[in-house]
């Protein structure tokens, strides 16, 4: 943009206690190359801060008012189509009426008791965003600035848990039992289980265990899926024998995982699966998946 096309003032948005807040690294979106850091908020926190208006080059700037908006939106990026936005929150109010400014001016804002009902999500084709947008109405044009925040939803461990058993079987050739202790895990939990070989008449070469995130956007016949392998381990190299057991212990805390999200605002779902894959000496693959129900634990005090 040339010098003469620059807006007459700069707009900066700052959040309360921003320096002490944890930051979340957002993926570049819509072809952007740079990452952005968003301050972290709990779902029930008030969103407040200040807006700083700075006239450029010491000039006098007249404006017709300043408005601020808090937005929660779901963005779906579809191939060969514009980004589809669905705003589920949109709160706005006026920060300032018409005035003339010559020096930097600070305007405070507060969005109190805004229900941020969903956790933020930054996926492959779907983003659930919360952001503050400021618009200054100058005589010549509108000057707009926005900043994202990131929202976490915390949950307690479910009171009832079930042992999960997953069978892989081929009649008269293979029978494997994979068992782990419960079906709900926090994002910092440890999966403890075992793989037990009940029948082995195939010449197996190796076995893999992976965590796969499945992002589903759209509904019905228009739904699309994006699968992302979060981590993959080779847990066996060589042929097992009947009666052999392989212990499993997988720490989830070091992986880029998100809570299970189902039918969020009837727009998208995010689910995580544990996938067990066996490969025989001919290269044939045998696999089974089991869904992990994930939740974000309350932070330790």
C-alpha cells in the first residue's frame, strides 16, 4: 500500500492482564504465512481491555465514532468457494462518539458475561474463532482492526468409565485383543493397556499404533472429512506367537490434541481415534479403530 493510501490513524487492541496470560499459537489461515499468538481465556471469563488510537505523523484526525464488536464465528474453508462464516456471537457497542484527536487516545472496553459456549478450534478446513473488532469511522473511510483470543473449556473426569476391548480377527488366521482401562481420557492423561495374541497363523511383519484426528465439516451429503495423524508408533517388529502380550503406555500430554467436539453448532465435529495396524510379509494391512473420548482437565491450582 502506498504512503498516500495509509489510514490516517493506527488502531491497537490490548487485553487485560495480557502479559501474564498463556498464548496459543494459531495456524496461518487462508494462505497467510505468519503465525499469530492469541491470549488464552476461560469460557466464563469477562473479555476486557483497551483500544489505543494513534494519529499518524502528528496529524489532526476527525472521526464520526468508534464501535467495538465481540464475535464468535465458525469459518469453513471449502475448495473453490469463498470462506463460509457463521457468527454465533455478535455483541457490539459504541466506544466513542464523533470527535477530533491530535494525540494518542485510550478507550477502555468490557464484554461481561458473554457465554463462550464452544472451545476455540484451529483445524485444517474449520476454524472456530473468537475475536474483538474495532472500527473507526473517519471522513474518508473506515479503519478496522481485530484481534483473536483463544478459549478453553474445562471439564471434570466422568464418574463412570468402561474398559474398552478391541478385537482384530480373521477367521482361522488371526485373533488379537487390544484392551485399555477406560474410554474417557483427559488431554494430559496416560493410556495404559495391552495387546494379546490369541491366534497367530499369519506371517506378521510389524504393528503400528497411531492417534488420528478426524475433522468433519458440513452435514449430510455435503459433509467432508479430513484425517490428520497426530502420532504414529511402531510397537512390534517381527512375528509374534500365540499367548504373547505387548504392554501399551502412551502419554497424551506431549501431543497436539483437542477435546472431542460433536456437532458443534450443527457445523462440524472433531473426533480422535486410536488406530491399530498390522502388516504381514506380503504387505497386506489389517486395522481397527476405536474412538477416544477426550476432555480438557481443569487446571491445577
